C-alpha cells in the first residue's frame, strides 16, 4: 500500500493492449495505483524492434522482463490479463515470481486459464 492505495501491477501478453488499457482505467477508478507495461511489443509498438540486431533485441527483451519483475516487487498484487484464458510463458513466469514473493494474484477471466 502507498497511502490508502493498493498498488497493482498488470501482467499478461502485450497482444491484449485494449484489455490492458480497460483494466488500467477500471482499477484506477476503483482507487488503486496501477503499474502497467512500458510498451506493447505484440500490438502496436513494432517500431521498437525494427532495425535491432539479434543481440540488442535479446538484451532489450531480457531487460524488459527483468524490469517487469521489479514492477511486481513494488506491487501489493498482480492482475493478470488472461483474455480467453491465455497465459504465455512470460506471464506464467511473472505469476510464479509474484506467488513466490507472496503477492496476491487476480485474473481478468476467472475460468481455468490455459497455459501455452
């Protein structure tokens, strides 16, 4: 908590940009501090990757993954954007990290999430 506000980090595939934006707005209006992704590499921010050599691309993705775990460190809970139940490898890793750190975990869709 920061002041009277719960801190929530959004996790999920960046292909679900619209769902991220909707959840961010809703959770903010519910009185939470929301931390989200810095870019949407799978839905709209392709220019970030254009022209990167393989080594730079790999290091940048590694940095972004680590940075998102630091965002989880700052949060009281994570909110998983699991549209259609989808949870990919990166998101699964973030869920496991949050669970190990004792963070609360909530899901956009409560049905049994598929792990791909």
